[in-house]
């Protein structure tokens, strides 16, 4: 028994050292952003540079407002009206099966100058999905978006921030840049629209990518918080742009 224990004392440190040196995967823990977002995502050192969470605009006060999980007939039309009232363009990461159910909302987005991007077809957990499943989720939604809008999506966002290294490689092979976010409007520590807005306003920085949601759960608080966020950002001199425009202003 003692010999077994002594062997374990030798073997375990060696295994731990091997895992650290290999750096195949590192765990990054995130504070709660909303009830849908995972606590852990899998990333590698080289992968960090391939995930877009913010853009260096060389001080230009530009931010991108993005929406996940729609379109939803309960919330998307209200959000489109808010964006219209404030004369700004946003980026919508749509779920393919929702887009098929409500194609008229995607058409409204495109006609208003917004971007429509890929958030998979069924909103699955891509950290557990097979290679073929990941490909199918991205490709099927890509086809849905193109069929409805006539435009090719160029950005991809994995649902709930759940993915692995292979997920990003597959998206890149299909011509996508993977975009996460700087801050999320929905947050467990912000229980009211006013608190949600204040939290996002307090964090304002050039090049930020703001995440909000227009589907899946009750988004009434998000709809109420948006005008507060937009008005204050505009007072601070910020201009809301699409993701494509934000990246076009990336500092060299």
C-alpha cells in the first residue's frame, strides 16, 4: 500500500506538469453575464487572438450593438423600432430555425441597414457537438440567411459562449470570424432596466461590442433598457455602428 502511495506521489506531479506544459486547453471563468451564458469556455493561447471581443479604434468613440437569439415576434419588432427612432444600425446574430419561422423580420433588418449574422441553426451546446454537427449548424443557418436576405453572413457567435477550439477552426474554414462581446446588457446583478443600463453605461469604452438578446427568454427588461443605454452613449459622444464598420475602423 505504501509503495502505491509513493508511486502516486511521483506520477501525479508528472502528469500535472505535462498538462501545464502542453497548454492544449485553458479554462477561462467568466462572471455571470446573463442566465444563458456559460461559466466556462475552452480557449488556447493562439485562439485568444482569433476571438473578437473588442476593437481597437484608436480612440474613436465607436461601439457595436449586437443581438442574439432572435428573431422573435415579441421583442425583435420593438427593438427594430427603437433602433429606427435613434437612427442607428446594429448587428443581429440570428438562430436559423427562428429566421425560417419569421423571415419578414430578417427582411426588415436588412432594409433598415442592420447586419444579419450566424448564431447556428438550433442554438445547441457546441462544446459537446461533433465535428459534423458543428458544420451542419453553421452551414444550415448560412443557407437560411442567404435564402431570406440574399446576403452572406460573415460573423459567427457560438450560443451561450459554449465552444471548443475545433468550433472556431470550423467557422474559420467556412469564412467566418468569431465574435464574442465586451459586455452583456442582461446580467444577474442588474435586476431592473435602469440597473442594466447603468452597468453598461459605466463600462463605456471605444471599440466595445455590446451584447443584448431579442429572443428565447422574456426580454421586456432588455427592450426597456435599450433607450436608456443608447441615449446616454450618444450624450457621451459615441456612435453606434455595425460590426463590419467597427472592424473597418480597427487601428493598424
